[in-house]
């Protein structure tokens, strides 16, 4: 499970909407999807197509439920299909290492998914971003938007500056109500509760965040993904990508 403290330190920086849809009585929402385990990736893509919704995918080369990684050749067809459908792509860093703190020597300390600590300088941090963008282009022929999302939403002034200087000028967080909770333990946060909470609290302009699969959740949130999209559309919301 990815541990997050998004309510402690996350600030939402302005993001310019693309494909803004007019005449939406409820307003516009921005659905974002982080890679995660990829177990529900196809089911989520099918639901987006059924509801004619475009999303922004934030991609990291994370280990998947199949034992490979999300940016391996075996996933090329998946990413090409999403590009062909008109979805947008942002950067979630290559190794999905969480920024812990800035160091006095000018580097940053990060922790990877296996719990190992790394001290990165600016060039190493920039490589974490450019490697994802280059690989996406290799797989799909599509350029990545100049957007990034730090794992866990954890940034520092230094990493925000570094990312901007290597071409990723906007960090994208999520709205408090847009945290859909798909990574929380399902015994304490059942799907029906999360669905009801989202439909009640989401408002115009919110950025929503979920994953393409979470290993630790026993009852996958994707089971209520269709009702969530339908419920939000019934409230008059339209969806747009980020740019």
C-alpha cells in the first residue's frame, strides 16, 4: 500500500484545464489515474470508454500484479490504446520513490518502494522524470504533458524547482474530496462508504485521484467505479483532461 499524508503537506498548484466542456450544469472535474499495480487498468479503461470520459494518467514504472513493470513492452498496447482514445499523460517518476526531505549538501533524500533510501542530485532527480517521458514516447509516439505528480504528493521547494527546470512545470495534486480512497483498507473503508462520500462532497473544479490497481485492498474500488462516474454525470458534471 502506498502511504500518503496528503492532508498534511499537499498544496494544489494551478493547473490549466484542456478540452473544457461548456454547458455542464454541475461544472467540470479532472479525473487523474496513477499507475499502481495495474490490476484494474483494463476495467478502468473500459469504464472510461462507456462513459465517454477522458482522464489524465500519471505514469510510473511500478511493479505490476503480473510480475513485470508498467512501462515494459508488454504494456505497450495498453498505453497506445489510451493515447489513441485521447487521454493525456503526466509524470509520476520512474521508480516511484517518495521524497523525504532536502539535504544540507543540496541533494534530496528519497525512499523507494522497497524501502531503500537514495540521495539524489538535480541530474539524478531529473532523470527520474525524463526517463518516463522518453519511454512513453517510445511506446506510443505521444509526448507527455509538462505535468508531474510526486509519489504521495510529497514535494519540496527544491524538487519543484528541479522538475520545472527539466520541463515539468506544474505539479498536480488532488482536491481533498477528490481523494477517492482506493488505496485505503477495505475493511475499514468499504466501497459503498467511499462512493457515497465522493458523490456527496465532490465539487466543480476538483481534481480526482485513484489508481489502476492497489495490491493491498481486498475489495477493489473499481467495483464502484462505474456507479461513481454515472453518479457524477447525473449530477451534471463533465470531465476534462489536464494540460
